[in-house]
């Protein structure tokens, strides 16, 4: 799925949670976030802490991948960028 807006992310999170049969309360507990915060994410609110989004996606078994919009260009290798940054 291509995520181009907070609403796209909201739909992906909500759909994955539903497919796993988790309530918002159950997912929030597993991810270490509050249920009201999760509710805002699933509603597509734009002010969400990125580290919590990553934690939530990890709990759902999802990953975030960045690609260059131009389909002719190579994908961004975030692992390599982070490794270079840490050096």
C-alpha cells in the first residue's frame, strides 16, 4: 500500500488491527501507547509522534518503507543511510 497521507496510514493501521482481531484497547496495550492516541491515529489525525507510529507498526507486524516517487529511480535504503549516519 502506498501511504500518501495520514488518512492512508490510518486506514492501513485500522485494517491490520481488524485483521488481527484486536480491539483498540488490546493493540494500545501491546504497543505501549494510549487508546485515545491510537484512536486519533486511526482517525487520521496529523499530529502523531513518529517514534510511537514506528512502535505501533512494529506491534502490528508492519514495516515502513520509503521509495523515491519516480518509479525509474532506485528505492531508498534506509538501513544503509542509518548505518552511515551512525558511523
